[in-house]
C-alpha cells in the first residue's frame, strides 16, 4: 500500500512496551474514510508487518493499521517525532 505512512519509532517503542507488559490500553484511531474517531480497549498481542504496512493485533483479534492511530493510553501519536 503506497499510502502508508510509518509512525514514529519512539511511539512504536511505546506500543512494544505495552505489548510486553500485556496491560490493557485504550486505543483511539481514525480510519481515512471514517467520519469520527473511534476507540477500543484491549491488550496488544502482536505488532507485525503485512504488505509493507505495520499493524497491531489485540488479543480479541481486532487489527489496526498503525498509521490510523491517534492516541494510546492518552499519549498522542502527533506528539512524537
């Protein structure tokens, strides 16, 4: 997918730390075609790459492109460089 924009490595490190600690996190996101932000709470089970796009998967099976993230546990992606 050529429109994918990688997220900050520092923010990715935050996601890895949450996954390692297996603690629930509130994840706010916005898909490009969505009218508003949405949120989900869950435990990050995996961070992976498919077709050159980074994703996270929660233990309940929910999957999300990382460039759709807005914030995780109150930490906003735009605050990371």
